[in-house]
């Protein structure tokens, strides 16, 4: 039975930074993430540019995720993807973590970093649609280049859908928006941009079926119903942005008390502790006075949660880690790093 010092539930920004920081504090660390990728809900907006993370130049969210993952890997934690934590119990002093894979994991402490829960895109309810997900049916955009010179149908009328449609304008050959309601519900300035570019916006319209190409690998036509009429549209790609289903994710630890009765979020109780000794929280899941639900806020939480996990295991440990600029752990890493840096006058 392999026992970890810290097991982090959730591989979003809070979980990833916790993984880095607990490595810095010499703790044997594991991260468990239900999705096949790390990065948490930053994956919802991969092409957006982040301007509000201290000390970073404007950076695209997907690159930011990559940086977080690289940093999290500094001290080589164990990372389990596609692993949903389903139950946490305690045997003597050790937490026993049950997962959807049937595997059991053991840990001295836990950091809960599950954010707002598990987000899954609302899928198109058309039989057989899933087979096109390998080719030209998308629920997110992982890279705009994929859509260069393509005719793209965007389904949805909220901020997510319209933001994507605007991002696609300089790249795609043509963008068409369809929405089942009478009016788009996105920010007006973004809707204006679509109108300025003469984008066809079909309201009161929805996709009723997908027609495949000859070898049945990709969508060739989309059948749309609008005001009782049927339209057939030839497309290169279809992007569905109908929002997300949120699965609340704290059912695995009933004894952790939420902020208020029936609330989802956890009461930070100061120092990112929860109501259960040995279980800490970081990031959007934890709430306390003056909390900021921003990326920078997740980093402060991670430091607090990790430092308290360290003290829980070893009450005589230093309260804080030595800052990285003067921390001996980085001597060798600095030599490697500085070899690659060329300073300019
Ligand atoms: C559209 C949008 C734009 C934003 N823009 C900005 C911005 O510009 N600047 C900024 O500072 N902030 C921004 N934010 C906020 C920022 O993304 C969040 O504050 C941040 O992602 C919170 O990180 P987290 O790690 O706490 O949670 P999350 O990012 O939600 O990550 C939680 C992770 O836990 C996983 N998980 C949940 N339950 C389980 C389980 N049972 N087992 C295993 N894994 C589980 C989830 O799959 C997820 O990967 C934005 C948010 C949104 C939605």
C-alpha cells in the first residue's frame, strides 16, 4: 500500500499549483483529475487572452495551462487522469480514496481543489452525433487554425457561442450562427461585431439532423428547422456551444461542511482548512471573507492549503517554505535554467 503525503482532488489551476508547492515542501504528491486533460475550467476558454495574472505578459489561456502543468511537474508528482474521486473515508490516520476506476488510493492529507464541480459540455441530442466528434463536430475550439478557410456553423446564442463566432471571423471563410431563441443573449458589443461582418444569424432555428459524407466519417450537411421550414446547409465544421452541465462534486466527502447549509462551497475556516482535520481546500471551491475567485486567488489558497497539510503531518515543520529565490531546492535547477537564459543589456 503506497501512502502519499498529499492527494489533490482536481487538476485545475488550484490543484496544479498545489502540486508544485507541495513538491517544494518535500511532500509525496498525487493529483487526481476526472477529465482526460489538466487545466480545469481554463479549458473552457483556451483561445482567450489572460491579462490579469501578476507578472505574466498577456498570455493565451491554453499556453497558461501548459505553463501551469510544466510547473506542477517540477517535483514529479503522480498524476492520475480520467480519475474521479468518489469517496473518501478514514482508516486510522490514513485517508482512503475510492475512484471510478475501482482503484483505491491512500493519503495522509487531502487538498480538495474541485472548483465549481465537473463541467461537461451539453451535447447535441441527435442520434449518432458522437461519431463526428473525431472529425468536424466540436464542443470547444482547441486551436483556431483548424478552422482556417472553413465554413463553420456555430450553434448557440450565449456569450460562449458568440465569443467563439467572433474569434472565428478572421480565420474562417464563413461563419453562420444559429440559435433556437428569438434573440441572442450574448454581450451586445460582440453581437455587433458579427453584424458588422455580415454574419448570417438564424434565429428560432435548431439543428435537427446531421448528414454525413460518402464515407460516413464527417458531417457534410446540416438540416436546420426554422419557423416550421427545413433548410439544408453545407458546412465544413459544426461548433456546438450550448453551455455546460455541472455535476456537483463534493459528494465524496459528506462530512466536510459546506459554507452554509445546502451550499456547495466550503467554508475556508481560515488558512484553507475545512471542517475535517487533514482535509484542506484551495481555489474556487473554498470560500471565506474577501476571497477572490480569480486565478491569482487559487495560488494563495494553494500555498495556505499545502503549508497546513505539511503542519498536519509534521507539527514541528516550518510554517512556511523558504522563498524560491533563496531555496536550496532550486540550486541545481537554477544552474540548468540559467544556462538557457541569455540576458540582454
Ligand atoms: C469563462 C471564464 C473566464 C475566466 N477568465 C478569467 C480570467 O481572465 N482571469 C482570472 O483570473 N480568472 C478567470 N476565470 C476564473 C478561473 O478560471 C477560475 O478561478 C479557476 O479556474 C479556478 O480554478 P480551480 O482549480 O479552483 O477550479 P477549476 O478550474 O474548476 O478546476 C477544478 C478541477 O477539478 C476537477 N474535479 C472536480 N471534481 C472532481 C472529482 N470528484 N475528481 C477528480 N477531479 C475533479 C474538474 O474536472 C476540474 O478540472 C474565468 C472563469 C471562466 C468560467
